[in-house]
C-alpha cells in the first residue's frame, strides 16, 4: 500500500484528481469506479476543472458507482444517483449510457446485483476505483463483518453509518436502513485502488486499516491484500499513524532552485 500524506483537504483532492487524470489520459476508454460521501466532492471539483480547461475528455469513459441506498428513487436529492449527477456527471462530457449507479429501486435486488457484476466484467473490469472510508472502517457499504470475498449485494447499514449519514437527511429516521453495495471481493478486482480520507475524525480508523491487521471488522484493511492500492490522506487523517515513515508530499513547498 502506498500512503501519501498531503497538507490539507484541497491538496488531497488535487492529488487524487491527478491520479485519476493520469489513468484517463493513458486510457481514454477506461473504467472508473466512483464513490460518494463528502470526501470525494473536492476530487470531483478538480476533475471538472480539468475538463473545463480542455485537459480531460470523458466521452469514452465508463463509470461504475460503488453503492446506492435501497428505497430512494433517482430523483431523491440524497440518492447517490442524484449526488453523482450533481457533483460530477452534469459538469463533464461523460456519455449517460456509460454511467452505472446501482438501482436502489430494483424490484429483484439479487438479479440486479448479478447484472451489475456482469456489466463490470463486460466493460473489462474497473481500472481505478476511488474509495472513501466510513468512520467504522467500511468501504462502499461493506459494514464491519462483511466477508472480504463478498460480491455486489444488499447490506444492512450499521447504527454508526446511519448516525454519520444523518447529516445529509432531515432526520436520522429518514436515513435508509439498507443499501446495494459492491462487495469487498468486487472492489479488490479493480486494477488500482485509490482511497482518500481527511480530517481528525478519520485519524483512528486510518491508523487501524493501514497499520492494523487485515480484518472483516474494518473492511478497508482489505486494501492490504491489493497489489496496487494508493491511500491519499490529509495531515489530520494521518495524525495517528506511527509505525512507518510515510511519504509526505510537500505540494506547495517544492524545493526552490
Ligand atoms: C458512505 C459511503 C461510503 C463513503 C462513506 C464516508 O457510507 N457509502 O462510500 O466512503 O460514506 O463518507 P464521508 O466521505 O462523507 O465521510
């Protein structure tokens, strides 16, 4: 696992966007795995900026999102479908036919999940998967106890996740209790993983998944099993790391000639 520590949220977002940009430039028809939550918003802003400056063309890019709440229609302003359009897709030239977000209203969830997995395979697999991390260590909605071999399926959300995500809803009672999520096994098949985290609130869980044992209790720790996993943290999220000498990317303070 490559751990890169950036000064703050903006620098973390820029770094993550640069990594995604390099994949798109190398392979214009690449498959991007995308994430929701507050953390990737800055990364998406940077990608939109690259596009508006004419530096990034998404016309051939295919996208797959990690997860979606069950019971929220696409038009609900807290659905991940809505979030992705609001924060990224509406501002770039991605072909709507190439966009995939799990369908939270699917009548037959099991059949839908199998179809989603097949679509990822048909597209050639995910080239780079962007990930955030929940305060309980989850990636996508793979809550503590999720099998590290799990595939796309329905998951019950943990109390902690419901509490954390209540900030986006009018009340905690409105937060859906179930979601469709790619499994840890699905995520591990991506050619490259890119996890981003910022802020003091993520410091403990970042130390646990990077320096602790691999465990289904903290599904982000499965990144230790991946041959090409990059973790970009800001200094606050990295503040509880203590075991190794990590690479500190001094973005604004490059050595002067
Ligand atoms: C949700 C999403 C995760 C995301 C997590 C963290 O639970 N399903 O994919 O990583 O929130 O969100 P935030 O970035 O807002 O801390």
